[in-house]
């Protein structure tokens, strides 16, 4: 288990992380969310020992994270750090050797991941000759080539086209399925919702949401009603406990803060005639994020 307890970090008078507490059980995946400047990268750097925390405790499997365990950790920073003059094979060999891998194992893993990410033709090319997306693939390979037990990914899918996002997502899922504990930050709520067991949302260094994703949704206390049909639904917003009404191109979405409103909305819609869709749904992580930190979201 990765355990963060009451961790605080200040830069002068600015409190970047404020009494942060969360945990990630072994083998689970946590989505770490927050607007720009919320404290996500600072937290990652404290977990890895790149920044000293002012207060609090960070442990992995009950022990401090130090050089005794770093070979079991993988890290993909938001700022990419490849050497543009090295060949792909040289860069990956160097990163793998830092994690204590043997030469024969390094060669095997390089070939496996280059094929998995469909970039085998780039093995002997210099980093600077690769596209931004392919450089990102190489950086991710460098973070996972040693089969880490704990993997920290800071915006791993940013700047990638949808095809390559799916390719990298499948690799991250595979690593998680093999038993690795994973923490990753993203501005794409749907990625976290699809892949993660748990979520932690920061707002200006403070935790505003933390826990199992399904439990977070249940505790949020709101539901969404989605209706599609050729009618004027605007009067539905007058029903008690309907707290938001939004018309989209193909449907309308109502937000309710009490399930008592659902049958009332259904009854009102039934009187209008045929509708092709009526669904009461859990709120999305995007809805929860906007409700909790939307006023600060950039």
C-alpha cells in the first residue's frame, strides 16, 4: 500500500499541498485530479523524495521511500526528459540500467515494448528525429521497462491522438492487471473513470474528494436524468429538487439532488408522448469535479 498521511508542503508563504491524506491499496489504480496548480506534481515529487515535505508521513508497504525501494518504482514526469542526441535503444538501455536491470533483460524488454507500441522502426533513430507522440511512447517505456511495483504517471496521455491514447491505456491496464499499484494524474476525467478504482481530487492543495469511485458517486447525492425526444422539456426544471437543466443538441440533462424527483420527472415526460431515451444515471467524475472545484478549474 502507498500511504500519504497529513502531508504539507510550503514554498515560502504559499501552501502548495495542505494536510494531504490518501492511500492506494496494493494492486489498485488511483486517479489524481485537480486544476492547474492544485499540487499534483508537487505531491508526486514528495512521494519520490525529489522534494522534502514539511510535515506528514509517506510510506510504501509500511516503509519510507528511499534508495532501497526506488528500483521497484517507475515515474513518468509531466516534463519530458529524454536526451535528444541519443538513439532510442541507447536511451532506454541507460534508463533500464539505472534500475539495475541486466543487459540481456534490457534488450528483450526494449524489443517487446517497441513492438507493443508499434514503433519498432525507431529503435536506432535519435530521439530528436521522433514525433512528439513517439517521444512520449519512449518516455513511458523508460518508466515501465523494469516492471515496477509502484508506477506514478503525470499526465501520461497528454498530446496523444485517440489511437495512441488507447494503445498506451491498454499497456497501463496490463501493468495494473499484473499487480502493479498505479497513481496517475490527468485532465481527462473519462480516462480516470474508465481505468481507476479510486480517486483523489485536489483544490489549491486541499483534498476535496477522496475514496472509491463508486462510493464517491453515491456520496455526491446527485443524479442525472437524460431525456431524448422531440418535445419542449423546459418546464421540467420547475419540478422540486431539479437543480440544473441543460439543453444539448440531441438531448436534455437534468440534475436532481433527491431521488424523489425522478418519478415526478418521468410522469411529466410520459404526458408529453414518445421519447427515445429516459435514463437516470450516476454523476460523472467530470460533473463531480466541476461541482467541487469548477470555480478554480483552468
